C-alpha cells in the first residue's frame, strides 16, 4: 500500500463560474465582479499553469476536458465524485448539488484505461441521492491508505451511515468528528474535511481548532500520533486561506511534493514551512479565481490515481 501517488486526473474547465447550488453550504465561495466568460478564462489560465508546474517536476497528470453542454461549473474539482484505489476499484459518490452529478463521466475511466491503468470494479454509491444522502469522495474522506483510516467531518455532504458502508467496502476504520467554522458570528459545519486537514506520508496538516468538541479533537490527534504522523497545526484564519487543502504527490524519481495554492503557501508561518520542508518540498501555484468562485483549491482539483497498471 502507498499513501501517495505519481498520477492525478484533472478536469480542464470550460464553463467555470460560481456554482449557486453549492454556495448554500460552502462558506468559502465569494462573488467576483467579473463576467462568467472572464472568470472561466482566468480559471483556465490558472489550471494550465498549475498542470505545467506539476508536469515539470515529473507528476503524471492526466488532463481530460469538461463538456460545455453539461453546464458543470464545478467540474474542475473531480476528487468529490470519484476515487481510485490500489486494488483496481473505483468508487463513484453521491453529490449534494444536482448540477455536480453531471460531472460523473465514465468516459474518463476509458481515458485512464487507454493509458494502461486497470479498473476491475466500480463501486457506485450514487443511489443514495434518491434519499438525499451524500458522501462527496475525498472531499469528505481523508484517507490514510497505509493505516486504513478514513477521517471524516460529518456534514450535509458527508453522511455517517454511508461513510461506514464505504469503510466496510474498502476496509477502512472510520475516524468520525464534527468540524466548524465561524460564519457571521455563528459556528457552522465545514462542508468538506479536505479544507481543514491533509494526511501525508510522515505528517499531517490539520486545523484542530475547527473540532470544537474537546474529546473528538483529542481522538483525531491521538489517531494521527499513534500512526507516527508529525502534526502541523494551522489556525482557522489559515484554513480560510486554503492552508488545509493540500495533497502530497510523487514527482520524478519518487521525489515528494506537498501541493497547495499560492494563497495557502503565503499564509503559512516560517515555522510551519520548516516543519513541512523537513519532509518534502512545497509546490504552489496561483489559483485565486478558482478558490474565490469555486470555494475549493489545489487538493480538490486532483483525483489521485492509485490503480494498478496492466
């Protein structure tokens, strides 16, 4: 088993804009006073520059194109609807926003298979949408693939029963908690776990302050420590700069990188950067438009491919 991969699937946007259907519980989204065409163009420029940076260090990036006809403004965040596993299985997840359900395109699986990856089985959880039950992929599931733990902050987009079903199917132990953020003086649930924590090979970045319940906070940190992870904590203010939305990947010759946005990188303190760089180099890219309108960042844009090769 491996915790990090060299291959990521990324979807190039054609109709990116602020998604009104997700804004109801994603408090990271903000309006930009730009026309949608201009927003999409900027998002494409940010996407292309980011892909080039990943490729330059030897990350295998499989780029697929969104389809304009589908009107899927959030297609740039594929990690919410699919995950690929080392045993050849893919999981397809139920999505809260109706327009995000159209992002699930099986032809992307064919693209991966054409590149030599083997998909032996697809576990489809999407029927849960009929019951208004959701589990948005590695947006809500932070997988420690070595220690077989699935960290998950419950929310409208992360259902506990479905999480347990996923854990049974893929042989993970659930680590369940609730995470909150300040929104206009209220503590409201964080929509996706992956904005407040990231589990890398030897360390974890986490906004522990979001876990309001002291017992839950202690339990999550204990799990990470038990598994030998160095814990690098970030503040809630840093989380709002997408400092939790990071992913460790492998480049050429197995060299490791922690990938994040420029906004996230700039928000880190010198001590936090030193703590990360003890383990691996930081790779950051400007994703300002994507973050502002989409309410997601670098990690959300990469669907990790752990599939075996033919």
